[in-house]
C-alpha cells in the first residue's frame, strides 16, 4: 500500500480490501505508519516491495520521467526480469519504455516473450532444502564449482569468484559455458542464477 493500513486508497477498493482480509485470499502490506494517508513519495517505496515480490516487471508505457522507470530500476537491482512493450518513437508516453529496451530490458510483443524468460512459471517456486543437486556429466571442475556455489542462490560474478576462489577470467569463461549449456541464466544487473530442472 502507498499509505498506512488504516487508510483505503483508492477508496473505491475498500470492499476488495475487506474481502482479501476476511477470506484469507491474500494480504495487504504496508511499511508506512497505520494512519498515515497517501503521499506521492510513498509510491516508489511501495513499488520496491511489489517488484521484490514479483518474478518480473512489465512496463507498458512510461514517459521520460516516470514512476514506472523507478520501479523498473528497482526490479533490475533486485535481480528481477524487466520487460518493456515498445511504443511509437514520436509518443512522449513511449520514451521511457523504449529507453528501457535500448538499455537491455526484454522487448515484449506478446505473452510468449514473457513466458520464454520466466520458464519456471507454473512450476514450484522453490526447491526443498533436502533436494539433492544432480550435476550433468559434461561439466568440468570449474563449472562444477560454480554450479555448486549457485545452488545457494543467485550471485554476481564477483560473488562467484569469492565463493569458488577461481580468478575472474576463468570464472567468466566457465559461466559462459554454463549459460550455453542451459544450466545457468543471466539476470539483469549481471546476476546469475541456477536453472533448476
């Protein structure tokens, strides 16, 4: 919420909020004091939580200066996928989304473009702690070290070199091979994550 939980914003959603709470079908979340009303500065903070809870963020329209661009930046910093719908180059409402695509966001033309990058949608969101990691036979020693490190969670290349004691060049080469073999995915912000199968 962009306000405290003692306030309803927008007010026409009050009935929906009550249903969510009474039926136990979701949650209303806010880090803002209970009775504080809506303030524009609260929305970037709120959107940081929304992007953190999401698998990815799709920007449909965004002007050159837009709250949507703040959310896209936050999502990228959190290692989430950032998608953008391209728009007309002469439309002010497309400047931000087109700039995101230019800067590395995934161009979206249809639902398949999103699902292709979120291949785990519909599957389990996490792996049980006691599920053994099964490594393919075609990994060399460096690739094996990196996969074992990534089994603990997503990491940047710097974090991987610290965990494995591989030098940066060797780690980068092994990481490239792991991406080509389909075992590792590169996320925005140069973060790598193990693809569980």
